[in-house]
C-alpha cells in the first residue's frame, strides 16, 4: 500500500512544488512508482511537466466533483511518475462544496474517498497544495499519512509557521487523529546572514517544544537561474538526503 505525503505550508514560494517534484524524481530513480496529485488551481506542478494546462481537459476537479475514476485521468509524465493534474476549474470547488452541505456532508473527505484505491497502484503519492488553508489543502491533508512542511526562514516566517502548525494540529485533532507531522524542512536558507542563523535556531527550539522533527537537511538559497532547478543534480542530491531522513524516521 502506497504512502501518502502532503507537502504544505501557508507561506508562498516556500518550495512546496519544487519539493514535490524533486522528491518524486528521487523516488523514481529508486524505481518507486509515484503519483503526484496537484491540488493547486494554479497548477504549477502540472505545468512543470507540460507547457499549458490546456493539455489537461480533465483534472482533479472531475474526480472530486463529477465522480470520474481518477485512474482514467492520471497522465504518465515519466517512466515512474504519474500526475493527477490540476487546472483552473478547481477555483470554484470551495463555493460549490461549502454552499451545498446536503450533497457534501464530509467536505474534507472528497479526495480521500475518490483516491484511496490509488494506494494500491503506487509506492508513494505526493500532494502539492496551494499556499493557504482551503478546502483543497484540507482535503490533501485529510488524505495524507504525513504532512511535510517546507519552510523558508525570514523575519516573519516563524510566527507564520507557528500558526500553520497550530492549524494542522487542530485539524488533525478534529478530522484526522492518525496524521503525522513528518517535520519542518528549511529551504532557501542563507547561513551567511545572522538573521537566518538566528531564525533557524529559534525554529529548532520551537520544533523541540512542539515535539515536531526539524530535518538536518536544508536547501540553500540559490539565485534564480534559468532552467528547472528541480532537474539539477546538486539540487536533487539535497532531496535524496531529505528522503533518507524521512525513511529513517519511519
Ligand atoms: N534553492 C532555491 N533558492 C532560491 N529559490 C529557489 C530555490 N529552489 C527553487 N527556487 C525558486 O523559488 C520559487 C518558488 O518555488 P516553488 O514554486 O517550488 O514554491 P511554492 O511554495 O510551490 O510556491 P507557491 O506558494 O507559489 O505555490 C520558484 O521560482 C523556484 O524556482
Ligand atoms: Mg506551488
């Protein structure tokens, strides 16, 4: 049975999508069969594999709102990686679902209900999420065994991380008691600045008090370069280390 990991943080540009793609590529190198579910209507993870979301006439939307079999929609984007894509149809889901409680009595269970059987096909299912707590990110967390939190340290980010962790814990208590917080994974770290060093120390202390792992592995801040970072070997090797840490914690 495949393991389901949701990559989530409210912080925008915290490498959620990059983390999903990089973990998938490393798992694929090990011969693991991976499904990526894109729950973000901006479809960044889908767009990293195709040039336009018009390639995907059907998406996660049809799965959760029209009862279409998800295995009919997944697209092979690599020998070992399939994608259940997003497109902008997902923008309307919150209103359709929240406005219709008779039809959707368990609004956070939509992805889980429709996608659980996919665990039989894949070794890993990775969910990319939007940068806010929405019906879709709630659905992604509800389907997951573990949530992994990529976190870019900056002057306001620790406060935001504390809110995110509180939200995940509140959600888990109410809807998904067996959810594990896999840990906080620092990204875009610049150890040359004392500010980053300080924030990293405070974050580690905070994670200890909350009994949440903080990974030793981190992604250094690198200037924007052309081409996809998630395909560069030095970048992928950091994610290989993250995978090793994740497996060790199992
Ligand atoms: N090591 C790095 N250092 C700095 N920037 C990076 C690094 N790796 C990736 N980036 C860039 O950071 C940006 C944000 O990355 P990404 O899209 O993965 O974040 P995200 O959390 O998914 O964002 P969003 O909130 O928009 O969904 C991208 O432009 C990406 O190319
Ligand atoms: Mg993203």
